[in-house]
C-alpha cells in the first residue's frame, strides 16, 4: 500500500515537472511571442518582484476585503432569512418564488446595471459578491432547518425546552451540516464572482483587475503570477478554513455523512 | 444553480394540497409586491428614469427588441455558445474522468493537473485565453468548455471509482470481456455520478458564459448586449436582457437539471436497493 502510494506521488510529481518542462520548451523555442508565453523564470521573478515591493499584497488584500464584505453581508442576510423560511410558512411562500426567479441569473449579468446605479468601485464588486453568495446559503439553510428531525423537536418540546433553547440547542446544530455546505458553496461562488467583477468594474486594485489590466499591455507574466496567487488563496480557504470548520463541527458531532455534498 | 446539498431529498415536503389556482396566486404574490414597489420608486422620481425605468418601459423595450429580432439573435448566439462549450466539456470531461477511474496510471498523471486547475475561478483564465486565442467565439467557447469540464471530470472519476469491486470481479468470473464489462457494469454503475457531474458542469457553464461574453467582445450574445447597453446608459435594454437571461436560466433549471436529478435519484434508488 505504501509502495503504491509512493509510486502515485512520484508519478504525480513527474507529471507536473513534465508539464512545466514542455511549457518551458515551448516558451523557449521561439515559435511563440515571449510576451504571450513567458518562460517560467520570468513568471517567477515577476511574482517575486511584486511580492517584494508589496503590490501583490495590496491587490490580494483589496480582493479579500471585497470578497469578505460581500460574503459577510450574504451571511447576515441569508442565514436569518433561511431560518425564518424554514420555520414560518408565510416567509417561505414569499421568499422562495423570488429566490427561484433570481437564482438562475448569473451574478455577473448584474455588473453593468450595478455600475450604472452605483458607479465604479468597491460597492459594485461587494454587491455582486453578495448576490453570488446569497442563494446557496439561503437555500441550504432553509433545507437544513426543514430537515431537522421532527422527533428531536418533539422530544425537546416534551422535555420542556423553551423556544430559545429549542432554536440554539436543536435546530441550529441539526441544520449545521447544510449550513456549512451552504457556506462552502457560497464562498466558492463569491470567489469566482469577485474576480469577474473586478475585471469588469475595474477599480485599479484587486487581483482580477491586475489580470485584466495586464492583458492590455500583453504582460502574460503578470497574468500568470496573479493566477498563481488566486489559485493559492482559493486552495487555502477551501482546504484549511472550510476543511477545519467541518472537522470542528459536523465531524465531531458525528454528522459527517450528512455533510457530503 | 441547483446546489442544495444532496441530502435535501430527505427534507420531505409536507405541503397541504392546494388547488393549482391558489398555488399560482401564492407564487405570483411576491412578484406583485416587488413589482409595485419598483413602480412606486420609478414613478416617484427619486432616480432619473434613465437609470431606473418603470416596468412598462422595460416591457416596451423587451417587446420592441423581440419583434425587431435583436433579442432573439442575441439569445440564440448565447445558447449556441453554451451548447458548443458544454458539448466539448461533456465529451472530454467524461472521457478523461472515466480514464482516470479505470487506469491507475492515468489517475496519477492527470489528478495533480486537475486539482491544480480546478480551484482557480474560471474567469481568471479569461484574459489568458483572449491573449492566446484572440477575442471572439473561439476564446469564449474554449473557456466555457475548459471551466465546465472540471466538475464533469471530477464526478466521472469518482463514479467509476465507486463501482463496486465485487461487480467487476463477478462480471470477470462470468467471462465478460473488457468491452462488455465497460458497457454493462462500469457505465451503468458510474452513471449517477456522471449525470451529477454533467448537471454541475452545465450550471457552471451558464454562470460563466455571460461574464465571458462581456469580456471576449463577441459580436452577438446576451452578455455583450447588456455590457454594450451600459455605454449608452440604456438601463431598459440591460434589464430586458437580464429578463431573457433569467428565462433561459429557469428553462435550464426546470427542463434539464430537475429532469436529470430525478433520473439520477431514480438510478440511485435502484442502486442502493
């Protein structure tokens, strides 16, 4: 088994090296313009330069600020609204048709409208992120609250739980696998939306803007360097933050099976 | 688009059986409220009518653009791009995923590439594709295909891996050759996962396509229509475009995703019994 694993790792590493080597060979061969296909050394030094002079951190911080603001807004709206929808039929009857009509519209379609309404800048990007992140969270919270086993509710009621205790001790933990799935999907959507919004609602800062701006000047090395940073941040949030969130909550509570999506 | 956790099927709907008329009224009510609010704000003159057109203006624009054939042309181009990109993604995605599931070597070689490429948001690749393939249709379709291939590859791979070993061995023992094994054991066993992958891939393709159309400077397409209307402050055209986008999205959701899901769930039921 371990021998098999080592062999797999070995082959995986070999593939990555091979792909990089092929890219490097193509870049060096002179068949392609170096502006379009810079050699790896150039990409690495661009990345190092932008990290050393701090500009990459400024852009990454701007992107993170926007994504976190929009995501936080989505949490503050989506979670309570989802819970209300799950608990009260009239709220569900009112919100669900609207949500089903708005959900199939990709968030990026709103960018030009929002630019007209709010002007270029952070507001548009944050609102687009909010729109993208809201619906997965809302619908998952709603399903989660509805999926809470009615026996638990009745048992807690029979044992004299107040409405308050019922909410915090039964409904929220019971719905948590759905809520965490929703948070994860929301963040993924938000991460895609923020890059797109930064490209279209250009505001001089942010990783999406850097990539898009680099295209104008044919700086493929800047584009590839920013792609590395974007991939890195996406990977970190997905694996470390949401992975540990799942381990700390639903795995510990023995609900891991329900959390698979 | 449809991303509620898989488990949501257990959330049994216990609706009281209403008449269809009552249900229609209940579903229409929130739209009437929002529509009335919109009208009030639009007519109150808080914002210039240019930026916040009343509903009748949007409806008139919608009708005008539909009759003149502009809107259908844009919509058709968008749909063709969606289908072209998704078809490419489906063919290559399923092929690569199944290959990765069947052969240890293919898995070792391809998995690192897939796991590096997947977490990067699709639109981040857009400028690179535009630089390499030039603006226009080729870039747009290639990017849609590239981006929507990831969930398809991933799910096909998982599906083939999930085919029970004992089925493969018993088929072997009963003398099935590789082709029969593939057609009669592996493909049916992996199908629920593959369908889930296709559903996710199509949803992803749809979400990304509008953004790409704005960036890739294609001559026709709903994304381009909306983005171009911004230059001339034609909010009514933009909102009419969004209505068409919503209609296409809803159709995809109702006709494709829900069908596929029902089919998948049925297969699931069959498999677990």
